[in-house]
């Protein structure tokens, strides 16, 4: 996607709204067979992706879009049988948003799931500074991800971060686009200095990374323009 972001939508929300790689919002960017999240027979030793590739991907696609538009709201997604340590929601997001045209950085701690991700998504492996998406079990150094530029903020990376819980843990107060009044979000699994690290990311706006948090079968999102304080 190119051009400036529309008012009220982050670049990733615009990209999701128009569909990955130019597809419409009802047709995630994957073919019915042989692509990400499909029902083709997996390689020996690998579990399948989505049970119903089209319906499951569309459902997750809409959940991610709504999560970006309503920061902090928790959504439940369909459960692919992903290998540990990759959780169900993180796996569903990968199956929905990643394909062979999407450079992806995978946390080395996800080694046990790397073959599954490669088989089902076909994404080219990228170093973290060049990745369009990154998936991690612990938060990497955010400045190491590509932040986009003022001319092309939509080129910024999105981090899919797996956490322990979105229903218990640290309480965060959220302010910004998509929130008429401050919202409260509860997360277990963020680093102690998360608020300071996020403030530095927000200071780059309209550049900066967007964050999708995944825990078990649930997900929530924090677009780059959201201000965060401890509640």
C-alpha cells in the first residue's frame, strides 16, 4: 500500500481493511489451496492449519481489523493446531496475514514452530530490521524493527507478540485514536519497562511499529498512536 494514512486509521489498519496484498476485506490474501492456512496435507510431523481455511481466516481477519480500530479490546479467534511454543491466536494471525510476499522475522525462541510457520505461510525469512512482520515470545528491541518513514509510514513493521494473558496481570490505561475515553487493558507478559519503550515508539508517530498481542486463543492490538500509562 502507498500514500498517507487516512484519518483515524493506522497504516496497518488501512492495509488490513483493504485486504492483505490488495485483496478485499472478505478475502484474506491466501488461495483456497496451497497457500497460508489451507487444508492441504501438511508435511510429515506437522499439524494442519485452519480447519476451515476460508471462514477461519476471514473471522481472524475481521478480529485483527476490529482490534486495531478499538485498541485494547480483546477478541477470541479460531484455533489452529499450532506446535508449541506458538499459541493459537498468534498462529491464527500468522495464517491470516502472512504469505509468500511478506518478509517475516521469527524469534529464535520459536524454533519448535519454525517449520510449521514456513510450511503454512511460505513467508520469506528476513532479518528483524527488514521484516514487514515479526513474531516473538518476548519483546525485541523496538528500534530494531523498521519504523517506516514520514513519506511511507505504512512501510513500518508490525510485531505479533505472544504474552501469558490478556485477562490478568498489569493494568494499562490507554488513550488515543479509536478510544472516546481512556480504556483499561490487562496484560501479563510485558517487560517491566514496556511503558517507557512504548512511549519512545509513539514519539515517532506517524512512524513506529504497531503491536498485536496474543495470549492463548485471544488477541488485542496497540496501534502506534496509542498513549499508555499504568492504571
